[in-house]
């Protein structure tokens, strides 16, 4: 691609995000206001972007406070996950100055940090003139911070979420009426869905159609994996017998027990369908399942929760962190840090918990607070404890597949492969063999020696 074409493409991508907002922000800054009432960053504008999860969406309504306090104006947008990642990856790869703060997406941590596209944050964190002691970096969950570090331990992102996959049943009353508990194994899940599917006109099962996230617990539960032994051995293993069996089982759940057009459901659609009582059971992120207990939900009094079911080879719930980072090309890194610092104060996170029921938070002091515990107990079930118990499983190291620098290529092939199986376009064996071949080719083009 010619340089002029690359610049044109980049400009188009920068304009492609959904929901861009120009919002005045308030910062919890360590700096004192300037003389004469002038605000510490008067006249500064930041471009901030993150994918549209619960936390960044809620944060938008508080941004006017940030501008009022600091003088910083913020162009803030929250596009969907695929659009955000494509746009951020393109912008970071140019080391451009189009963004001042970006989300560090879990599957891109190795690529973005390893390539030197993000700013190390340790000098900001450790400098008392930039960060007051009571901001308390040590308060963040170690398991959420670790993916944001490089091999030497430097920090490149402040995690706003530890995305943990749990299982939720909005209409558990239908399970209970048929003598069923929350399924603990794949077999129990299949048998239970056979019983409750379409009872009271409720579809039995729903799942987010980001198959590179939602399919992997089934792949690993049957004994398969994305790579042979990540991060050291990146030979793909997507055509293994275990992978084929997992794809067949996964497609069966969607096609046999899902609602019409089940393969098209995004994370937002799964969440809203569960809150409305149109879908009963889903393996879903804790931050979304926590909304079953918030105002507007029709299933708060009938819901139940558990860890995700285990397969023949064990239990492997998805666990991922996302965090705020500063691109190396950002023009005003001091102001960028002020935004991150403000957005991740204990006060702000607790506020979002108390007013909006925000789940999956990354500060230890918040997870142990009475307000968080009260919000996370839904219909008598402590989902906050399930969240912490699930995070503890990450010490097994089974999520290493997801932070290698070439996982995005494998992720794309997995998404296509499962789509072909669910739609009936291909049988599982044929589709997974194609995914294996395509991933091998992609990795070789990326310079991976196999």
C-alpha cells in the first residue's frame, strides 16, 4: 500500500467509530488549580476511545465533571468491540497522535506492548507529584494487572475490568420446577436444556457470537487448545479430534436450544434478552450478568448463577483484562494520565457500583466493600464471590493462548470456523481443518517459526 493510501485508510478508520461524544471531563488530579482560578489543563482536548462495555458507557455521563474540574475537554467514543479493535490496532501501528487514551484490549496486549506502541506508566504511577499515594496502585487485582505488563514487569495499562465468564440462568424457576440444579458439567447442561427449552416460551440457551471468546471454554473443556503449548509452542491445534468434538457440541447448544437467529446475538443482545426473560441460560461475562439484578430486569427474582460448567477435561472459564493505556504518539501524556487517574479512582468505581451495579471491578478494596457485596448478591447468590473464585482459576495458566502476539489471527479464523459450523455451511471436521490450515498460513506470514 502506498503511503498516501495508508494515510487515507487511517483517516477513514478514525471516523468509523460509533457514538463519538464531545464531553467535558473532570479529573481527580493531584495538581492544585493554577493562580487566578485557571484550571490545570485549560485548553487541552483529549481523544479517548474504548469498546462499549458497561463501565466505559457509564463513565461517559460523568465526563462533564472532569472538564469542569480540570479544563480538559474530551472527545470520547465507545464503538463495538470489533470496530474498536480494528481502529485502535491501525492507529497504534502508525504510532500516530490521533488518540490520547485507548483501551488496551486483552487479545492485543502482547502485540501492542511488544511492538512499543504504548507508553510505560510506571513513571506516572510512582511519581508522587503525578499520582497521590491514596490513588493506591497496589489496590488493583494482581491478576488483572499482570497481562498489562511487559516481560520486564513494566506496566502499560490500568485495568478497568477483569472480564470473567460465569453462567447465569434468568429463569431458574423453570430449572427448579423440573428438579434441576445449575448445570455443573457439559452433559448436565445438555440434559437440562432439553428439559427447559421453550418452557413458558423462553429459549433455553444464548451465547455471544464472539466465538473466539465463548467457544474456547468448550474447546479446552474437551481437552483441546488453540495452540499446542503457548506461549512457547504456537503450533495451532484447531483440527484436533477434541476441537472437532467441541465445535459439534457448541453448535448443537446454539441450534437446538437458542432463539431464532441465535448465531447473530452480540453481548448486548444476550444481556437484554436475559433481562427480558426471552433467553434462560447463558455462559456470559459477570459484568453483564450483574445487570440481571439491576432496575429494568424482569428476572431478578428468578435468576441463579454458577461457575461455567466443566467438560471431560476440566473447567476453563474465560478470564481477560482490559485497561486504559496511553499511545506512544499521544501529544499530551500528562493530561492522558490525568484522565486515567480520574477514571480509575476508588471514588469513581465505588460510585458506579453503588448507582449502577457495576460488576467485575479490579480494585480489591471495592470487591470487599459492603456496597459491592450488596450489589453483587442477586436473588441470594453471591456473584461477587463467584467472580473471585473464577479469577483464582487463572493461576492454572490456561489463558496464555490469548495473550500471544498472534492470537488475533487465530481468533479471526476461529470466528469464521464456528460460524460455518453453526450455520450448517460446513461440518465441524471440515471447518476446523480449514481453520487450522488458514491459521498456519497466517502465522507463517507473521514470521512465527513452527
